[in-house]
């Protein structure tokens, strides 16, 4: 057991020494498809691309006044939470937001402070909400990123629209997508960890629940019946509890801010945590990852991290899936 744990630590450290960057590099313009695949998709490394969508009308048009006129009456799905954390661990639960249907104008009223409401509001519904709920906006951008589609030989699975308050936070997780995240206004703040840091990232399994606002204005956590438990990361990388999750001290997170007019390439299986400036608007493109040898190797890494005897948790018996180095016991 100890030998496997030691090798997992060396495995991660070796990745950082061999090919991972110590910060997120910038590209000064849209790349050629082959170059991008060779330099970034294949090695599974993030980068920020400037001037990649400077031709989109959205960069100049998407003011609150324009959006009110264009889509103000449209009904959209809005995630509402008491604290900004949607799809996150709270106690023994994996808590999802209360989902409300609201006119886009009413969302803007809240973000602009014209109307006061309990909770934190975030337009974050995925599954291609831009194409499904707001098709009127597609002429202000493009339905796909041509050089990325050429590099991967496929079109995106989803095109998503994001708008929210400063307190809206995306808890740390990973996705099976090659992600191009385009900030239209404001900025997004990312904490990124490579898949090879998986041995240091704790997982637990949690009963699913949703937030529901009561007549009093308080939010109640309501467990969902007959649902399977959800594996999720309980650690908050903003304030990591190293007593509870000592293995995280070995992780090497990258931090970057993506400003208006910039595009982040977030590779598949990278762990990420996201914050934003107030009223930030963004669009992202999800391209399905290739389920090739990279995926097989990551599944092997996951299984080693979840193996009995190779993890430690200090937050209860419902946890699983964290590797720890033997030396953690003495730190």
C-alpha cells in the first residue's frame, strides 16, 4: 500500500517536472488547428488565447440595455442559492440550486441592484442553454469555434451562456470536455489542477439535495428521495483545510484570470474552481473529449486513488476516493 501511495506522489511530481507549466501561458491570436492540437490538446495543457473572438459583435453589443431589448422578455433557467455555491458539498449533502424560470429582464434587475431578492442568482444552466433558451443571441457570436472544430474534427456538444452575481461560485470539479471559455464582459477567476494531481484531491459521496426558499426567506436543504449518492470534492481550494485533507498540500494549483475578450482553453479532466466579477457574461463551448488511452490511464489513476487502504478522510464514514502519502500521517 505504502509503495503505491509513494509512486502516486512521484507520478504527479514527475508530470509537473516534465511537461506542465507553472502558470497558464498566453497565445496572441487564434492558432492553426494542427498547431493547437499538437501544442495544447494533445499534451492536455491549458492556455489563454487573446484576440480569438475579437470579431464577435457580442463584445460591443452585450450591454444590459441591449440584452433587455433583445431578450428581456425571454424566460430563462436561473440557479438560486443562499450563498452562491450551486452544485457543492454542504455538510453531508451534495446540494443543487433551486432552479427558477425568470424573464431575462428580471435577472438583470437583480444583478443591477434595481430589485432586492434573497439569495444569489446565476444563469448557469448548461446543456447548450444559449442555443436552446437564447437563440436570438447567436448572431452576436458564432455557433462554434472554427479552428477548434477543425482541430478535433467535430462540432461542440454544447454552447452555454453564463451571467451572474459576484458571489456565484463554481465548486471544484472536472468535466469530460475540451472547453473553450470566452469572457464577453467582466472577468473570471480560475483555480486549475491537472488530472495528474488527482491523488491529492479528496472525494466523498453525498446524498443529493436541493435548496428551496421558504416563505420566511430562508433557504432549506431538502434531500431528494431514492437518489444515488453523488461523488464530489468537499475541499474548498480558496481555504483548504489541510488538517482534514492533508494530502492537498502536495497539489500544485494554477491560478489565472480571464478578462473580457480572452478565451481560456480548459482541457478535459482538469479540475477547476471558478469565481467571477459582478455581472460577468461569458459563453463557453464544450467539445466532447476523446475516450482514448488518456481516458483509460485516468480511469486507472482514479481506481488507484479509490482503492481501500489508500485514502484517508477525517469527515465521516461516507467518504471515499482520496489518496494520501504515508508522510501525511505525521504532518
